[in-house]
C-alpha cells in the first residue's frame, strides 16, 4: 500500500496536528517539507495552505479533512467519537479552535512575538496588549470545556484535543498566555498529561524565532 505523505513545514500547528493524528493511529507517514503556496501545495490546496496529503491516488487539503481520512482509512484508536453527540462536539471544537482560537492565540498574539512587523524587530507590544484579553478569555473557555471529562469531546483523547495541543505548545512559552494557563488548572493539567504522549514527543518542531 502506498505510504501516506504529509506536505508542509513541521513548525505549522496544523501540520503537527495531522502528524500527531498519524502517530495516534500508528500510521506510517512521510513528511515532505514545503512552504505555503509552494507548487506541490498549490497542486492540492486551491489557496496554498498547509498541510496537504498524498496517499496513492488520493489528495486532500485541510487538516480536519485529512484527519478524518486517516481515521476512516486505518485501524487503530479512533480519532473521532462514534457517538453522534460526542462526534458533533468534536466537530464543534475543531471548528472553534481553527476559526477563532487559532486566529487570536497564534495569528495575532504569537505572531506579534515571533514575526513582529515592528521597525526594530522587537515584539509588537500594542498588538500583544490588544490580543491579551482574547487570549485570557479563550484559555478560560477551554478550561471550562474540560470540566466534565478532561477532554474536549467524548471520554478519551481524540482529534479535537490533538488539534489544540500544538497551539498550547507555542503560546505557553510567552508570558501573558503562561499567566492565563496558571489560572486554568484543568487546561494546564490537560497539556502536561498529553505532552507526555509519544505522538506529541515525536512531532516536536524546531523552536520558533525569539
């Protein structure tokens, strides 16, 4: 059977989430590093975003679609719950993280530290300060979401949780998010427990610029 190929840079949270999905399922894969909008990415994703997947004659874009394909195509622990209500909750949290939480925690807050648009290359303090209330609100929201089972959806670790872990891995390194996590014991414990999983350890990307 053809080997599954994931195309994208390892530093991308979305690429890491898909790699973690493979690791959780025990699926062998090859990572082919490529930047967004590279020709091999544009050949699969109409907007040039990463990751994209090749598996034999199958090509896919968008991390949630890729994770669903991996889950349905291979044996191993499920990435998505079978129960309809829990499955809907998983879909809900993947959507919330990808459309809002990623935007505020990564594209605004994190990027103001690691890719600032300041003249001197120092962290963009106005952007960071403007983003901090949203960072605090999102971390508090996620902390509350874990109250029932310790997972975002269902009673075991799944793709909704996998999808969040790479974001937490980055933002916890910066002071405002670290302080917010200090006030979110369930989320902090969730991160520490799941950071010990082989899927997380085996997909550590290069450190971001500081």
